[in-house]
C-alpha cells in the first residue's frame, strides 16, 4: 500500500507528499518507485525535464483523468498545486520525496535550481485531449465535475522473447522536445520503451571509484539513462563483454534479460535512472557470477 511521507502540508485534497524508500550504501544511495505500491497507480508513461534555465516556469496545466507523481532526482524545484478552491506549495529537494498529483489538479513547476532534473510518472499514455491549458476553464470544470473517473491503460500482450546476448543490448536515442524553458524526454509503455514500466529507481550520491550493479536478471528488462553526469556499463553475457558509455539524458541503454551488468566510472554528480519491466522480485536476481555462468550454461 502506498504511504504518505513526512512533510505533507496541512491542506487536504491538494495532492500529497510521499516518502520513497532510500537505501543507504557506501557506493551511492538508491531510491525506487514501484507502481501500485509506492504510488497509487500503474505507470503508463515516464518523462523527465532537464536543462531548465533559471527563472523558468514549467507545467501550468491540469489533466482530466491522468494521475502523476513528481520527484526531484537532482537539484530542486517547487510544485504548486491548485484544485480550484485550495492551493499548496511543495518544495522538492530530496530524491526520496515526491508529490502525488490527482486528476483535475492545476500544477505548476517553478524555482528550478541549477542542474535540476524533474522526473514525472504518469498513469496514462500521452493524450492531448486530456490536457486543460486554460486556468479559468479548469476552475469552471473543477466546480462542475469534481474529480473525474480514472481511465486505466489497456492490457498489452507479452513481448517477444529477446536474444540474451550483449548484442541484444543497444543504446537508443530517445525523443527530446527542445524548449527554451527546459528540454523534455518522454517514454510511453510499448511505444518508446519496449515493455511496461512497473518500477523506476535511481542511484545518486555516488562516490568516486564506486562500482554498482554486479548482478543479472532472469526475466527483467531495463532502460538505463544517465539522468545526470556520466558512467560506464559493463555488459557480460557469459561469452562476450561490452563496455557502454552513457552521458546524456536523451539516450538509454536497453539491457535484455540474462545479462550480467556492472556500473562504474561515475562522474561527479552522476545520477543513474533505471526503468524496469518487473516489480521487485529477489528470485529474479542472480547475484553471484559463478551462479550466472551456470545459469547461462543451463546447469
């Protein structure tokens, strides 16, 4: 069940602040967001806003049916929410705190710090008809309609089995919407990302020389993004190894199941963002390299 975090303002029904798990590690801290557990909806789309100049304002719209969860995974900014009768301001400056935005809530993002990165998880694929861009129209609708019923995404068929070699792991250039007030990259399930995103996590506060990862998955697929800074990913399928460098928030490395991977050579202020196809399942992990080789050899 999703939980309310500390710091929620005492203004009911205008969003809420939620605390995320924070795993403390000498190699860098990690927070994660699992659909329907840490947030009260299934993830249909993920996008992030970056390169925001000082003084710019983003957002300033509402959604008819869409739910959102907003996190500052780097830097800081404010989320201002308005339900047509009350307002609340939520300063975000911790990677383990986020704001849940219900449908029919006007939201504005402002006061971006230098090198801030805003991660947004949405309950629906992109639908221009779901946006409300005019504030006065929003106020009229909120007085008449209240919160409209939620529209959940349709079930999608299972993906085609993927080749479990390093040659099946590729870097993809992601959509990038250029804007003078900050660039935006958005991924919809089964469109820009070839699976349903069920969990999102990110590693930050990574000290120099640290190595992260060092495991494989039996079923899980991943998209790895250098949301801030840069790092290398060492891929190993049991026969061949490949080193991949990530240094841009509009590029993602797709890691198929059955690949041993390690993250290394982190730059200062690096943030590794991961979109995962499965919820957390310890049984899906292979954490010992000898066990991984035995798994690949069918032993």
